[in-house]
C-alpha cells in the first residue's frame, strides 16, 4: 500500500478530515497527516470487523504492541501504516502517550464504557497540529478538540455552546496548522459540497 493508497483509505473512512487535509500545501506534511488519520481509521474499523468484545480487544492490543516498534524505529516490515507511522514519528518528534490513550479508549468502548472525548478527539487533534507546526499548541486546540468530539457524538447543541471559547483559543494557532482543526464543526450529515464550502470558509476566517 502506497501513500496514495493511504490517502484513498482515509478519504473513504474519514471524509471530513480528508477534506481538511487538502488545505495542507506541504506534500510531506499532508502525507504525514494522512498517515495519522489512516492509523485512526484502522482502529475505528476494528469493532465493525469482529463481533466479540474480547476479539476486538485482542486486535487493539496487537496495535498497541506494534507501537513498540514504531517508537523504536523498528516497525513490522511490509505493513504500510506502521512503516509510514515510524517515519512520521521520527520526523515530527511525536510522543507515544496519545497513541496509547487512543487505543485504551477504543478498548473501553467495546466494553460499553462512555466515550473518552479527550483520548478520541482532543489528543489526536493536538497530535495533528504537532505534525503540521510542531509542539506547543496543545492548549490552543483543546477547545476545538472538544467541539469536534461533541459533534461526532451527536451533541451538536453542546458543541455550538463551546465554539466561542474554542475560537478564542484558536487565535494563538498558526494558520499553517488550521487544516488540523478546520473540520471540527462539520455536521456528519451534511453533503460533501456543503462540507467543502464550510471548510473553505472556516480556513479563510481561522475559525470553526
């Protein structure tokens, strides 16, 4: 699977963030962002492929074990996502904590625990921003991550109430990083042309 294949995989699995990634001009940065999203898409797909919670947990545990190789620069050979992740982690100086927390949150979900909005949405968005502009902007995007999580879990009125504070914090975010957050306020039910227009408008204004 090539980087082009990963791009197609993310487009099929996560249209909102794929559309946002089109606003990244630097092709290497865009590819790294797509790698991050492809990893998340793989995790999200696990419960759709197996019906037993313990089988799902085993698959999530496999991914957690593979992170050992990713962060030691010795990925499983021939696995395109793991190989691309290893290069991305080294190139961007990423830490492992958010990746482990995301896997643990997925394991919790298959056992019917509530969504961990920080692990599912905020921390991955902070990692995406790190990919684009480096460390130091976690607080600036925390509110946007919350809005994204609320939107994705069907809490649109709560998301609307949280947007003003999120946008205030986003004033500290470099414009180069905005494609990592531009999708936060998209409605899952909106058609693609509407999403494209909203993403363009969000990006121009630097608001969600």
